[in-house]
C-alpha cells in the first residue's frame, strides 16, 4: 500500500513537472494567463478597498478582516487548482468526443490518470502566493496572535478546503457520464464558489444555506477565517464531516459514472 502511494506521488511530481514545462514553453500564453489571474485578484482587492473607503465596516467586518477572508479563500482554491484542473476537460469534451476511454486502458487508477494530465497548473501557484500574502499582511495589520492549536490547524484547514473544492468539481464533472457534457453546471458551481470569498453575513439566509450545506464553500474560507480571527468553532467543527461527506458523494457518483461508461461502451 505504502509503495503504491509513494509511486503515485513520485509519478505525480514527474507528470506535474512535465506539464508545467509544456505550459511554460509557450511563454506569451503563460504570461498572459498569469497576468489575467493577477488582474482578477487585483480587481477584487480594489473593489474591497473602494467599499471600505466609504464605510468603516460591512456586516461587522473591517477592511483587513475581509482581506484576510479573501486570502483564506485563495489558499484552498490554489491547492485544488494545482491538481484537479483537468476535471474541466471531463466536463467539457472527454465523454462527448469519446476520448475518455484512454484513461481506462492505462495501468493506473482512472481518476489519477485523468488528473495527472494537468498537475501543477500555474494559476494554482499564483493563488497560493497571493492568498499567503493577503493572509500574512492583513493578519499583521489586525495584530493576530494565533494560539498553538490554531497554528497546528492551519494546514488541515487548507487541505480540507481544497478537498471540498475538488469534491464539488468531481461531482459536477462526473455528471457528464449521463449528460455527455456538464460544463454549464460546473461553471455555475464555480461562480457560486466566488461568493465564499466574502463574509456570509452579507447574504440572504437562503444563499447562506446554499453556501454552507448544499455547495459547502463556506467551509473552504468563511469557517476557517472566523476560527482564526475569533476562535469561533461553530462551523469549523463540522469541517471534517462536511469534507468526508463531500468526497463520499463525489467519488460515489464518479464510480457510478465510470461503471456506466464501461457498460455502454461509449
């Protein structure tokens, strides 16, 4: 078992390096893609600054607290982006064009084989770098002094958030086994995830419910941020359960879709 896990990790780093080299070979496209990401995050940060230039707080959140939350939302998103970006291709075309079969004939787990075609996506590194910068700077401005337990939970909080992002993407990408393409649904879920970069207190109760218990993006950013800022464990205590259930739902649908694809011979 350990040998299998170690082999997959070594293969992941090797394939990630190959993919990153392939992307950087076209330097203009690489720079344009990286620049587009920085512009998007820059506009988000600027929008927050414009709002707080007129008011001292929004729904009880100060300027630096909102930036801290925005940084917290980028960290799990970036980690997920490094390893699961290829799920977009599954939702977009792999089933529709009959190209998915190639993952079934390789001597590796089909899900690993699929994901490994686009490991270490550059945008993921950008999200991790910007998210880290925002968290450290805003945390310093707020004078945060995390406890030893909070420090110890930082990595698990980010990891669980990344797994939730991955689970939601896998769930909607797997719908393509039935619908041939699930790109619109996946795009909608991704757009909904953007709301998690801002305080849930701003939203209508129905949207808060959606972001917490249906598409649980609140657990990727809001719950960890509130815990790190205020020590509140109200939502964060549910994080392991929500992460596990999200993965279970996504992997169950993936396996059913995989079985269906094999049976139909499509």
